[in-house]
C-alpha cells in the first residue's frame, strides 16, 4: 500500500502517491536546471506547474482520485523530458518535437491583450484565423459602418464571452503552438525582451502610449460594467432555474409516489379509473417510475445547472453519474414511448353498431320528445359528455355517460323511424364494433310521447374507448313536433348534422316541412322600417334579374 501526499500545484490541490511525488519533484528540479537562462526561471516554472496541474485535472475523473506514476508519466510525455533541453539556445530552438508533442497544439480563440487597441478581440481573431490583426480591424470598421451598429453589439458580445490570454500557456494556445517546456521558455523570453525594449524606448513612445492607455482604460471600464451586469443576470437566472426545477422535482416525486402506491395499497376506486383508460396493462407504479425518470432527470440537470450559475467552483457529479443518468433517461423515454404506442393503437379504429326502429308517427300527428334521466345515477337530464363509474341495480360496476346526441330530420316516408348509432374505438374495426354493440341504450314510446334516455351504460370491462350514442329521429312531413326544454343540451349541433330542430325552438309546436320546421305558436316578430326597406330592395333586385 503506497502512502499519499497532498500537494498544492498552481493553486489546485491533488492527492499524489509518494513515488509519483518524488518523481515530480525531481522532474521540476531538472526542468529548472535545464533552463538555458536563469533569468525569469521562477515565472517559467510557475507556468509549467500550471500546465501540469491542468493536465492532471484532465486525467483525473474526480477530485478524490490519486495521481499515480502512470498519470505522471503521461504528463511528462506531453510536457517533454528535461534532458532534451540541457543544451545551449540554438539546439533548444531546433530540437524536433519527438517527445514534446501536446494535445493542445490546436488553436484556441482568446483575446490578445498584449496587442489590443480596445479589448484585443481583433488581434485574437487574427491569430485564430492566421491573418494580420490590421485587416481584421479594418473589416470590423467596415461592418460596423454598413450594419447600422449591429456589429458593435457583436464585438461587445465577443468581448464578454471570449476570455483573454493571460498565462503563457493560453498565449501559446492562441497561436496554436504546442504547450511544452521549450515553447513556454521561449514565450517567456519573448515577453521579457518585449518589456525590456519598451523600457528602452519609453521616451519615444510615452505620448502615444498615454493616448492608447486612456482609450483602453475607458473600454475596459465599459467592459467591466457589462461583465458585472451579465454576472448579476446569470445569477438571477440561476435562482429562477433552481426554484422551478426543485419545485418540479418535489411535485413529481410526491405526486408519482402517491400514484404509484395505489397499486400496492388498494384505493380501488382510483385504480378503477386508471384501468378504465389504460390499454397497456402496465402496472401504475411502473408508469409512475418511468415518468419520474423521463421528466425528473432533465429537471435535475437544470437544477445542477442553476447551482453552477450561482457557485463558480461547484464540483461535477462525475462522468459515471452522468452516463448512468443519461442511460436511465433514455430507457425511461423509450419505455414510455412503447407504452404510448400501445395506448394509441388500442384506439386506432372506430366502429359503430346501428339499430333502426319504426316510430308509429304519421303526417298530422303530434309528437312530444323529451329526455329521461335515471335517479339511480343522476336526477336531471343534461348532456355533460362526462364519464362516471356507477353501480347498477345489481350492484355491478358499470360505465355511465351522458354523451348522447339528438338529431331531428324530416322524411317523405309515411311513418317515422328512429336510428340509434353506437360508436366506440378499438385496436381494429371488429373489436371497436364489438365494444360499440356492448353499449346499453333504450328509449320509451308511449302514444304521443317519445322518451329518450339521457344516458347510456356499458360494462366496466369494456373500459373507456370514446363511446358515444347518436340518435336520429326521422319525422314525416306534416308532423307536429313539441320538444321538451330538457332536449336543449342534446341537440346543440353544427350545420353538417342536418338537424332541423334549432336551439331555442324548444317548448314550441313545430310543423315538420321538407328539410326545415315552421313554428306554429311563436310570436310574430316586429321588424323595423329599415329591415322592411332592405327586404323590399332585395326582392326588387331578384325580380329585375328574372326579367333580364
């Protein structure tokens, strides 16, 4: 069993075993010794330590994992061996990159604040695109002029989003150079020599630098203001995301746990309702669990995202946990999709069962139509289109519904008739028709009164599959119809039903004519003068057309 050591490398804590710690110390000491110029070596070592800490962080799956000799050897392979640089300057610069290859040799977009005019966006884009920064700045100016200032907002947005290249490793990434010992030392020397040249030429450039620094300071202040506003806005959004996601998760857990418990602890009436609409035969606890994962995991991710908006250094939940959550979420979504398809296929077809009965009503007879309720289920007759689970006279569970539609039409036959159309859905036409046939509906005809049930029932085993009943009463031309007031909600039909009984004609005697009715006891409506003039003009226009 190896001992472990806690170290602070470039401000980051690592657990490293004793063997790897000794090798790391020897490696850093050898690097410091191999530097060709001791001037600024401390700064170079700090950059090297920062790069090593970055590579350790990439390789470790969690903050509690221990750095071993294996991880250290992989980092040394990226950084390069110190022995390769224990020569003078010319050999150092011409050495082949055999052992100094780096995964970070690709270019990364940064703002170049060493060569900035405002914020270093243009110079950073120049490095990234491989063109001179002057052309990028000229391009920005042209775009800002001809875009009515839109590209000014884009520039400010890039200023806020794109980070500045501060460390040596970031400056190497900006130029697409490998981040190894050779380039870090070379870059630091370039920066040191640039500073020395600026000190030597201070007398020549001081006035230009004052103007440039003044403009730069103004834009830096403006940028800091935008950054502060953006940070406050992000924190506010984070709070909103946390509140919404956490409340949703709590509601899901409580609601679905309660629903899932029905299958274990009874609650017969609630289970009856679930089984009434369910076509998958899946237990309710399984549907609840899949729904919890399918909906809850995305909100859990939003909750973590909200925490990260508020807490800058929040630790990640780890890659294994992320993969596990993703796999569980995929399985839950697929499971719900399968059950959803099964639910949809069970109601894919509509079937109907039609019965036709003779109604002994002829021209000149008077027929009263009224809806009849059943006090066992409901006291008043009204179409609500609702569904209930009730008990019949034999204490058997049944489905009770008031989804009954009444249609009145005229006929040239000598006697009337009533057509009862029962409809239901099913997985195929025959199953749907069989379920429709199982609907129990009846009516009563007593001399001049037609009593239509305001409801229908069906055994609970048939489940709810959009069952409905449509009644079509055909009356001979010349029959007098009297519709009871309780029929109002049952014949509120659109024009395509060809219903000649209009709403508002209840409680009046109506003469059945060909395709329409004529009220026999309705009060005569008085018309205004302008209506009479309009009707007269309309008749005159029709007569003029006929004469032509």
